[in-house]
């Protein structure tokens, strides 16, 4: 069982940056690939980024490459999402998720086992 708590969301002007954090409970954090998703009002939840168990590999939605960076610190049981050059269309609730896997990663939301409650990111123009 893993509980995930996101933080770091807020209001930022276009062009600004935010760093989201997702803290996990439990001692098996390194057994999970981690992902970030987002959901804007009236839209489907979409994949943002994922990172493998060791943090050795990262993956991004094509539209976000170069602006967002996912990382993790297994000792702190935390995964991060650094978001730069933010745009109004990045406005959404951002969720972290944990996928208990032997290896690899996934961009498919229903394959993740645990979800946080989400944190709101609002980018003003």
C-alpha cells in the first residue's frame, strides 16, 4: 500500500516555473515506477511524464519535452516534476501515480495502482 501526497502547485504567470513534489508513504517506494498526469477542466486526464524505479530512465509526453523534467529521490520517497516556461494551457490539476512493476514504465493511467489527490496549477497569461 502506498499513499501519495502532492504539493507545490499554485498560481504562476506565463513563462514562470513551478516544482511539484509527490511524497510517498511506505518503505517500498523504489518498487514503483512513478508518473505524473494532469487533467484540465472538461478534458480527459493526460500523461505528462514517467520515471522508472531507479530513476535511470524518464519519459515525457511529446508536447512537453524540453519544458518539464521528472526526477525522483528514493531515499526521500519523493518524485518531482520541474515545470519551466509554463503556458496558460498547462493549467490543470496535476496528479502523481505509482505503478508497481518489475521494470519499465507506462503512460496508461489505468495501469497505475495508486494516485495522489492532485495539486492545482494555474498559469495566468
